[in-house]
């Protein structure tokens, strides 16, 4: 996977989650806390998710072939959608189930101090993972807000890791509250309530990821700033470029870092075939310089019939 895919953030999250999963399950075995069990499963699911993201990045590198002439770039969107499904089913639904069971049949925690230590260590590790994801994402975010970045990002791995890390940190705080309130009030039902809260949190994050990734799977156009840059590059300086105007323009993401550009261009009346061919070649070159992700370009010359109306 290219650096643009946020592989550093994914690997950091994978390492953190594997370590956290081990200590969470150990803490569950000692304390019997359902919050710790839900958090342990959450960490395992997150580890599997990061593995899927890495696998998707590897598969997306395959060269185009007869059956897939535009390549396999969208595999990264497919695997990001699978990540959302896993987070929803294995993470959120399992946590809700465990929480409801703990509320129905509460039992006191054993050695809650162990749970506190584990949760605090896990918060430290997840904070490191989140910091790495934030640093990696800043290269893509630009002037957009963080919410806008998650909504508009074409690289699916970074929003997925960001949301997973935020959910993980929030879940750890909820687990800490559940264990703490259970000990303070001597009411173990709070542990179950904390587990249910973790489940709801994971379901919300999963739905957000599914909605955003579904949009990428359906096919999104280039960002508005890229569309403007492409239009300007196609026309060039106008007077000497050989292109009078853009009649219509369509863009489509073939992958996170690969754009298809199709445009119909109005050419000067009376231009000979050689001039038209040279103008089209020059316009294509300008587009590639202006927007390097525009790798598949189809330009159709035409006359500006609107000027005759």
C-alpha cells in the first residue's frame, strides 16, 4: 500500500490493538467484567479490521487486466466496507448482547484494580495509535474540518482508523466508568450499562463508515477543487491552447488515488485535424500536470454549437 493509503497509521493501530486485546482478555479472566470482555472483543475486531485494510491495499495494486480494464483500485473501498460490517456485527452487536446479559444477571467484579490498570494502559496505547492516525491524516485533510475530512476523504483507510481509534478511546472511558460506578455503588449493573454504551457507540461508528464507504463504492466524482483545476487545465490560456471551452466534464474515482476524466471540448471552427489532435494532447498533458491523480483521460473534440444559436 502506498503511503497515501495511511499504512503507517494502520500498522500502528494493528500493533496497539493486538497488545490491548491480550491484556483486556487477561483482565476479563481475572475480574469477570463484561465491559472488559466487550472491550477485548472490540480490540480483536479492530485488529481484524486493520488486517482487512492492509489486504485491500495489497489487492488494489494488481495491474489492470481484460476483465478489469480500469484496474483494482476500488478493492480498497470494498475492504473498507467490510471493516464497517465487522465493526457493526462482531463489535457493536456483541457488546450490546453482553451488556444486556450483565444487566439481567449482574455479578460483582473480582479485583477491579486490575481492570483500572488495564484500562489506563489501553488508553495510553490507543492514544498513541490515534496520534499516528491524526498525523497521517493531516496530509490529506488540508483546510477541511475533521468532520469534513471523514465525509469527503477518498482514501477510505484513514477515516476508518480515525473513527476506530476515537471509538476505542471513548469505549475505554465508558468501560472505566462502568467498572468505577460498579465499585462505588456496589451495583454491578453499571458494568452492564457501560457495556451497552460501548455497543451503541460501535454501532453508530459502523453506520457512519458504511454510509461513507457505500458512496465511494457507488462512484464519487473528484473533489470540487480538483474539478475546477481540471476545467482550467483543459482550456489553458484559451487564445492559443486550441480549446475554446469545456462543453461538459465528468470525473469518477477508479480508486482513492486514481481519477477517470471524460470531457467534450469545443474546438475552433475550421481547425484542421492535426491542430485538433495537438490541442487534445496538450490539454491532456495540462490536466495530468494540474491533477496527478487524473490517470485515465478521454477527451472528445466538438464544435461549439451553442454559439450558433
